[in-house]
């Protein structure tokens, strides 16, 4: 499997002569809302299908239809409202496209119809969805595997830059999903670090590793408490750097013409057993996904690199496993975090906030203008929102608002939760500075964020709790259960800062 390999985009003329001449086995027709279908290539066919079913053309906005010609060409028709939000546009085009991709074609033709001022947006949506769902994802079946989509032919529209923004986002999202889908025997902390090093070399990122030995010297007790459960000692905090260093002044006082400096932090628990507070089988299933936050951070970094965003990015990845062993940390231990905070351990399955605590401390010490962390952190966020949206919490109200707006614009729906100080009372400890969590489970997404807030100093900080990292049947543009949610949000935020 090749990481990030997307189909080649071939843009034909603005008319449909190329489509008429092509031997197009699989065609996706994307029409603007209200566009007339008569006279379009294949338009009479879809009108006949709609008539037979007693449907009106505008019903294509919710129910894409299939037409199959006598010569074996399979076409799907969908109508898209250009004024609908990005999530809805992505979702309906994905539902139209997937039946075509299920036949594993090597190439697909996309034709966009409607007013000239709407075609570019329709084309970008359709091409992005095709890139995302035509990419190769991990598959271990012994039966011969179908090849990923190799070519996309676009008819009725031409772009200036080959849809560079959409392609970069698709590459980042695909990387995130590919890594998250790898089984835990293939993606261990050691092999994950090897993959990261190889990717960093290819992309020109600087790499710094804080392995167990270095973390002991730094007295990163929160991270090391979790890492103790694995006898391999292959855990590490990995720092990747993109862009030129910020020189001279600290955060908030940048010299003119210097790029903004942002830190991305990702939770990278390659497998989470729950430790001594062992998860039951139902909840341990799919816990190889618990490194998704780190994969999202990597996807954002890759997309920003592809777009050559004028921004300095430090990407901090907390890579470990939460295993059960005689050495694993236990309830009622007191450990000291990297910033000197003493922590009373209450539940060993709350390991994510432990590894993030020391990683956030390192990230904040580099004095970025903002820190954004991504983590599959709490079950209570999934209870609050389900698996179709994710939650954000921040120590700056304006930053949380930016995240919600950015998510709306890119098709990743976010909900902002408050971060009130009085919730700290639940984390009061009689033996340490703070409790790791409570055993009640009530509002744990807020309590976890209040805990993490102690480790970012006064740095503007946004916490993204990825309850939508996995959604059965797909979500938005992504047709796989693993969604890559968060890559679009992170890239949108970086683009805003770099502007």
C-alpha cells in the first residue's frame, strides 16, 4: 500500500465533447440545483428513470439515481445545492459516487452541469470526494485486491491549479485514515516511529524524538506512567517541524514578515487495553484507533506542507501503548508531571490525558502562538454528540468560535463546550495537586479539558475531542468507517492563521 497516492486528475474541455467520445464505463453527473437536464449527455435517460419512479428532478438533491446504457456505461446522477453547507454537499456526492466505486473502476468520469459560476464549486466537491474514496486503504484479505482509482476525468469545468487545496486535504485525510486503520500488530510505537521518520525524510520535516530514556531525564512522569505497562520501552514523544524557526521575540510579539507559529499535538496510543482497569471486550474492540489524534495531526501537517502554507508548525505526537502488566501504573499512585504538577491516579483507562499532559507542556515551552491538540479522549463526548460531530474546548472563547466556524466551512461539524473553572472542584485531591479524573463519569469531557488546561500555561489552546473519528458507514465526504475527521478543521485553522 502506498501512502497518499491519489488518482491522476485529467481535466478535459469545458464542454462535454470528451465525455461523448470517451469509453466511459463509470460516470458521475453532478448537476446544480434547478439546472435543466434535457439536452445533457445522458439527460434523457435519467429523466426517463425519474418519470418511471414518479420522481421530480429536484428529488436528486436527496436521492441520487442510477442509469445504465445498453453499451454498459453506468451513470449516477445527483443534484447539489451550491448554497448548502459543506457537510451536506460532501455527503450527497459521496452517496452518489460510492456505488460506482464499489465496482472498482480504474478510472471514473465526472461531468458537472449548471451555471458557469457554480460549476467550479461542484467540480471541486466531486473531485475531492472521488480522491478521498478512490484511495487505497489497508486491506488484509487473501483474495486478490482491487486496485485503487487511477484516473479521474473531469468534464464541464477546468480549474486553475488542479484543485490544489482539495488535493492537499485529500492527501492529509487519506494519510490519517490509512495510519488509523493499520492493525495493532503492524502499528506499534516502534514501527509507528519508523513510519514517521520515513515520512519526515520524504517531506523535509525536522525530527526530534524524546524516547523513554530522555523522558526519564526530563522527569516526564505522567507520560512515563502510561508507558510503564509496555515492556518494550518503545514509547516516545516525537516532534516534527515544518517551516522556518521564529526568531527573536516570543509569542504575541512576532516581527513583521515572520510566519505564525502553531503547535499541533496528537494522542498516539497504538493500543489501549485500559491497563489495570481493563476494558471489557466490547469496549476494547477497535482500540488500535486510539492513535487517531496523532494521525490527524500528521494529516494536517502533510496537507500544510503540500500547500506550502507560510506558517511554522511544531507537530508533537505522544506515542505509546496502555498495556496491562506487573509494571503498569495503578489506581492511587501519585506521579509527577513534567511541569511539576503531582497527579493522583484514579483510573488507568484515562491514559490519554496523562500522555498529553507532558506533551502539551513541551509544546507550550516552545512558545507557539497557539496549541491545538487532537485526541480520541473521552467516552462522554461520544455520549454527548454521538459519532457524527466532534467537540472543542478552549481557554480562549474566540478560538473555540473560530474552530466551530472553520468546521462548518470545511464540512466537519464542531460543537463548542464551556470550560468553567468551578469544574476543577471535582478534580481536587487530598494527596496530590490534582486528580487525573473522577470515577463518576459525569461531564468527563469537560473535566479532561480542565485537567489538560493545567499543562499549557497561558498559551492559547484548543482541545479537539474526536468523537467523530469513527462513524459506521462513513461521514461527510469519507465513505470509510474511519473518517479522518479533524484534518479539514486543522488545515482551515492553519490557513486562517497563515493569512
